[in-house]
C-alpha cells in the first residue's frame, strides 16, 4: 500500500523495518514480545535528516511501518514540526494480521504478531482506515481521498 501511494504521489519512501534491519536493531525483546521503543527512536534519528532533505527539496515523503509505539509517532512529528503531515492508521483483525505476516519475506510468527497487535490496538492515532474486506486498490484510493 505504501509503495503504491508513493508511486502515485511520486514520494520518497522510508521503510522503518528496513532501517531497523540496517542498523541491526530489528531484534524482538523476549521480555516485552516486541522491538523496544528505544530501537524505533534510533531508527527515527537515522532517517530524519534524509526526510528533511527530501521535504526541503519539495518531495513528498512516506514513512512506512508498523508504529506500535505511540512515542515513535510523536517523536517523528515533533522532530519534523513545520512540515505538513498525515498519520494513517491501517486497521485489521488479528487473524488477518497473522495471515499477512505468514506471507512476508521475513515472518515474525503468530506470537510476535499477537504481541504487536496488542500494542497497536492500545491507542488510536491519526486517520483510521479499516482494511478488512478491501483490496489494496480500495485502501490506496481511500487514503488518497483522505489526504487530498
């Protein structure tokens, strides 16, 4: 979905999962069942200069990821203050999230997906879009309608 929106908006896309992997902070902490907030904040630090550069050069930017720590979203918004932004919150039932995870190149597994789902559903942030029963194309269209 993020890739398709980036294509339509001619936007630069930053994938948080890839950034975490590059800086070797994509490890799940077994005590909390997810990647710690501090790791995501370090990923923010890594990409913020690149985001600012893109925005300063008139390019749209998409930051793609599963933002299950509200602090990470708030950190991004605080550090990018002054730039117009939208937070899009895609929602789906746990069963669908588990199914989607099982089809990824890097599978995290049912327990990790459940732990992340529990974190994500602890708060609502931004524009909520229910993806259940919708095609990728329908979700993309709905997002573009909300931000234009």
